[in-house]
C-alpha cells in the first residue's frame, strides 16, 4: 500500500493559540503538526456523525435565527 499523499496547507495562528496547541501536543506526545491533524480528523469524524441529524444550510429557514414574537401573558 502506497503512503497517503499529504497536502501542505499554510496556516496562520495567533501566538496564544499556537502556544495552547503546542502545549497540548507535548502532553499528548505529538508534534504540533500531528496534533493539528489529529484535531481536524476528530472534528471531521464528529461532523460526519452528527451531519445526519443536522439540516443542510439550504434547508434552514431564513428567519431561523430571528427572535421569537412576544407571547401573551399566561398569569391569569
């Protein structure tokens, strides 16, 4: 089996995020690149698992984020 080709992607990170990821990678005994790849892979797996229950953006009504209209007072 041939080794999977990997794409190179330039990535800009804030200094604070870089430090957080680097520390996390060290705790997990991974390189920073390996940690980022691991996290992205986990996110994609999670997205695939939950995508079945999530409507596509084209299926979400335009007013889905609109505030609800005021409800009548039910204290009586």
